[in-house]
C-alpha cells in the first residue's frame, strides 16, 4: 500500500505523520479515520472544514490521489478552512 507523508496544522503546531492510502481510496474514505488517529495521539486540527493541499494544489476529496497527480512519498498538508457565519 502506498505511503504518504502528511503534515497536520494542529492547535499545537505542525505534526508529521506517515499514512498508508491505497491507490483506489479517496480522501472522503480515509480522512476521518486519519484525523481520529491523530486525535488519539493527542493532536487535533484547528476548528473549521479540513482541506488537503499537495504541490500548492487543493485536493478533491472524491478522487483517488494518483488521479490528481499525487504519488507515494508526496507531502500532503492538512489544515482547515475557517467557517464564517
């Protein structure tokens, strides 16, 4: 299974974590579990809607990573978009 490097923008600062994501899986399918594991390790994202960026491009949660030009060992930055209102 391909391994990706994720950098999470948490309330305590950046946290790096390697994750396995299959070539056919989407972020919609795996991100909730990844964020749960992050929380179990004592870190959590800032409040807001999660976003994932790779190579200065915001990723589509409904498409597999390779279909978006993202490959094993690429660094994915996970942060949040503030919800206004």
